[in-house]
């Protein structure tokens, strides 16, 4: 028996970022980027344009390079499916400061709302567990989302939440799409010389 999906995408992202502090946030292609930007632009946001499937690996790189900072990847089911091998790499590296949130509406939203593999039973949380994630769960309601967000990461490795969301389509909120600007802004915020 499937659970009723009541979480709205943009509301979920707003809740995740409400008290973010100095957390680094990597957004996947499309809707997750629109939602992170709509929740409030921040110098520690890394908006990913044109590199579908890369959000988890960029998040892993930041988590390794900045071990004293919390890193959150917010992406969709389409991107997670496209970069499924990234789950194995992330699990093997075991960064304790990395949280991954997959917004799963069971559709490929950027290409016309075709059903994604998760609508046919592919379970991303179980795939992550099979790769070695010790903390991996599927979330169907705001209370569980809030509980996930309020837990602190520990040294046992990364954690993943697949958040089942409605297939609503709020208006796009578009951040700057200049990759050099986005990279330089983040590097400067981290205290590194831009290159």
C-alpha cells in the first residue's frame, strides 16, 4: 500500500533551508535550483546548470574539501537516477558532513513530466543502503522532514532522505546562470582566491 504524498516541493525546500546557518548547498539541475533560489539566494549556494547527474559528486567534493562545514545536496529523482553510481562513491568516501535530499515526484519534470523509474518501484533509499549508507530513509510528511533536518550529522558517514513530493509546478525562480560567477562567489565566500 503506497502512502499519500502531501509534501509540496517548494515548501519542503523552504523548510530544509529555514535555519541553514553557513551550510553549503549544492542544487541539482532544474526544479531544485529554482526552489533553493526561491527560498533565498545565498553566497553558499552552488546552482548547477547544464550538468545533470553531477550534483552528488560536487557535493562530495565540497564535503571532502571543507570537512568542518555541513554540505547539503538538494536534487531531484531524475538527476539521482542519472548519476546512480555517485551513491556508491559517496558511500565509499563516508563524508560525515554530507546530507543528500532527493526531491522525488516520480517524474522527469524538466523534459515533460514523463514517469521516472521511481514511479515504477525503483527505491533510491534502498539503493543508497545497498551502497553502504548507514542513514537512508524515505520521507512522506513534513514532521519526518523536520526531524531529518533537525538531526545533526555524525562521523558514521553521509545521510540521505528521499522526500516524496507532489508533482506541483510552481513558477520558476531563476538565479544567475553564469557558472563562473557562481563558482567565484562561492570560493570568495569560503575565503579562497578566485581563479
